[in-house]
């Protein structure tokens, strides 16, 4: 049952989509989906690469994306786990 819910949530995201999520310490991180895995999405941010559960991801709308100061193309670094 949990697997089906996870797959449904992952279906909302695709490579190149701008997203944001909250870290365990309360920061909001913006990034771009680089890969959609079986249970997580890999998100590239200015601070590195993160593997994030789809339940924690939110799509960034066009207004927020135009206000973001982060570049869309970023170097890949070892992932952080959320």
C-alpha cells in the first residue's frame, strides 16, 4: 500500500522540474529534479545533491522560479539523505 502511494507521489515529478523541500533543521531548499528513482527523487541544489522522499517535495510555481537566484545548471556532488 505504501509503495503504491509513493509511486503516485513520484509520478507528479519529472526531470528538470523546479522543486523545494524543507530539511530536518527547518531550512527550505530549492532545486531541480535530476533523477526520479524508485522511492526517492534526486534534487540538485546550490548546496549539493539530495535524495528526497516525494512526500517532502513541493513544485515551485513560475512566479517563485523567476524570483529564485539559484542557477538551473549545477555541478553534481555526493548526495545528502533526507
